[in-house]
C-alpha cells in the first residue's frame, strides 16, 4: 500500500524541514512552514493506513473462530502499544487546525510517537554499551519506488492545500 512508508519518510523529512526552518532567512521561512504543514497533513493518510491494517487484523482473527471466554470483570487496561496506536490514529487530525498545522513542537511530538521503538532501542543500547548504535533499523523493499510515491503524494497534498488556500503562507494574508 502506498501509505506504509509515510511514517519513515515523515520522520526524515520533518527533521530536515525543522532544521532548515531554523537556518533559513525570514523571507524563505514561509515556504518551509508550508512543507512542514504538508508533512503533518500527510500523517492523516498514515492514520488511514493504520486503521485499514487494524481492520484486516480483526478480519483475520475473526476468521480463526476462536472461542473467547468473557469474564464478569471486564476491565479496560491499555498498554503503551494501544495508547500509541490510538495517538497515531487520532492526533494527526489535529493538524487540520491552522494553528497546529505547521507547529514545530507538535511535529516533534508526533515524530517521537512514531519513532518510539527506535528511540527506546537507542536509549537502551547507549545505556548498556555506552556507544552509539549503528543499526540499520528500517530497510524496506523497493525503497526507490516508495520514496517516489511519497514525493508524489507530498506534491499532491501540497497542491490540494494550495488550491483550498489552507497553507500557512496563505492563511497569513487573509
């Protein structure tokens, strides 16, 4: 599916755009703000991808025909995995609000939520060996096509937001 690469591409692109926004002069900063906003809005597509994968998981488990005994005490206990999933599904919709669309701090929060497993493994590796881990954490199949798909999707969302006059640089003029 085209949306499976958004989390990795978002992680790289948002860091680059935030660093560029800190280094670029004020006249060009609005273009970088637009790029940050488009990257954040693309997380909505990743949310759809996660929901679709969850739907497929439910279909698979229901096809196994397991008998589950229901206990009288059904407590709702959420683990970090479930909380993280819910955050990744629902938080991207906050990027539809113009004040949060290009917010760098909220983008960093989303980056941390997306890359939590990698951050946690780096932290534990540093604590155990006192060296920086050089791990190839994610090397997908057909990466060149996935990068091209992400660039195409990024361009399409940028054009859509531009036509709807929802980009941060267009919001300032109104």
